[in-house]
C-alpha cells in the first residue's frame, strides 16, 4: 500500500500557535483520528510530511508519532514507515478464559511458539505449586500470538505428574485443553499484575522496540478440589493488551 501525500487536517497557524496546547498534542490527536479512520496496516504520512503540513519542526512531529507508538496505535518500521495497528486487546474481568479460547471468541487466530518445554528440577516453581522444592515440574515457555502478532511471553509451571502435556501440540493447541484431556478441570484463578520494562531478550522475542512496557500477570490456578494445577507468569506487551477492572465503590463513613 503506497502512502498518501496530502492529508486534510484543517487550518495551519505555525509552530507557536495553540492557546497553551503543545503542537505535538494537536498533531497526536489528528493522527489518532486518522488511525481510527484507516484500515489496519495502512501506512501513515512520514514525519517530514507531517512537519511540513503542520509547519512545525520534525522533532515536534516525531514526539506525536512516539506517543502513538506507546499507545499501541501504530508500529514504526525503520526504512518502511509508520503503520496502523489493530486496537489493543481488552481482557474482561470475571471469568478467565484460556488464551486460545479468548482469541477464538474475538475472531482472531491464536498460535504460539515454544521457547522451552521440559521436565526437571525448578525449586522456585515447585514452591509456587505448593510442592516440595525437590519435586520435578513441567516448565513451558511460549510466545503467544493473535493473528500473527506477538501479545505475550508466557511461562507456565505444572506439577511433574502432568508431563504428558509435553506431547501435546503446544503451538497450535490449548494447554488447558490438554490438561482437561488428562482429567484435570480448572476451578479458580487468583493472581496480581505488575508493570516493568522488557529486557533486551524479551523485546527480541516479542518483536518490540526498546524501551517497552510489559504488564506481568502472576497467576495460580486450582482445580475443582482446590489443588494447585498451574502457576503462570504472562508478560503482556503493554501497548497490545489491556486488563479491564471493575469494583463496587465503598460507602463513605458518616
């Protein structure tokens, strides 16, 4: 798809215009509207074109583009340009679906790339599973994709008794389905979310530019009998994943 060179953005009044509003914010808002109006994958005008049309410095235009990258609205490829991305995925509160279930329900194609899958000693993971640190555990590390776009780096630990899941199709299939086939039904999930910057290795695996924020969800799942089945840490690309929350507002004390 070739770039369009003429874009209607309204009147241009120069770098110093805008009653107290930074020009990059004006450009950012215009780019946001443009992204919303274009199909996913469309190429946007370059920094130079935007700077010329808004009569601002290239640095001012670049700041607007960088903000859209951080919001997950565009992807910038060196030497190719800036492209409209799909909107970030929202995970609703209440019921936890497997990644595969979630993506299929959205009409997206889930897939994974296995980075590691083995059975062995892992004291920290064993402790998280409520096991003796000497017990072996199944460790599975995968990159999770939605329609070919890397969404998360997932590290899962299972009791060693579930080693048979290593024979399942962990790239195109569902781990939870494989566990269900072994007779274990999931019951309740508990966990928490933290935020941090991606490491260089994580950025390479997730195909994102540094620096990049990750939302890291640490989760434990128990079966219907309350026994721990799974301990997982999922590092989601912050610009591609949103976890929705909701709660009741506590009444004020009189």
